[in-house]
């Protein structure tokens, strides 16, 4: 077993010489960390009854932020959302797919065509690669009471009907801490 000893460096000594075995252990650890560490999780909000966060489905960094208020599901059916995004390609066509899981079981799949290239009503349509999308909008619930549990919401944006070309993919985690009943 290799034991790494950490020694304080003197002002004259900028690095610690490592033997081959120590270098292998460090490189394996770095490789393992890069390979199996998911994307950075961004907290949207946290409260006494709700925690929300998101990660990206891929390991590529995105210029994206999202937040929602109020941070509660207790007798709340309308939320305010704000989105800032710099897409990596032009948005002439945008199909959005929502998949929702509740405690590990798929509970909803919803698909919506937001941009088709003709008579588009959403401000994101026609955005060019590198332009900043800034949008604020309301999310109106359908009077659904979210039972206590873990929700996973995967939101995918595609630039084609076949859902082969992904523009963005987000994995939202929502933990409802108490039943609304």
C-alpha cells in the first residue's frame, strides 16, 4: 500500500519529488475524478419544504443560469422563472422534451415544438450562436399537489424533429420535503 506523505515546502523547494508508484496513484485518482464526477450542480433554491438544483446531462460547461421563485410547493401554483443562456448553435428549430420521474418511476413525458422557423412566438427563436438569451416567464401549475418525494426532471432541447441533435440537456432535481395534505 502506498502512503503519501505531505511535507511542508520550504521557500527554496517548489515541489516534492514523487516516485513512479506515487505518480500512478495520483494520475489514477485524477482520471477517476474526471471520469466519474457529474457536472457541477447549481442550486436553484432551498426552503423548509423544497430543494431544487440542476446539472447538465453532459460534462461540457454551458453558459446557462435558471432560477425560480417562490421556493415552495405548499399552496403555490404560480412561480416566476428567469433564464439566461448563451446557445452554442443557432436556434431556428427547437423541440423541447420533458421527462419527469417520481421516486424512480416515470410519471410524465411531454414534448413541445417551440421554434419551427416560421411564425415563431417565443423570443428564443431565431437566436444566433453566441447571443445571450434573457427571459423571464411565469410557470403556472395545474393545481397539482406534489407529494413528498424525489423528482427528477430531464429537459432536452433538440434542433431537429428526430431528436438526434441536442442543443441543451438539463437534469433538474426536486426534493419535496413534506406532503401538502
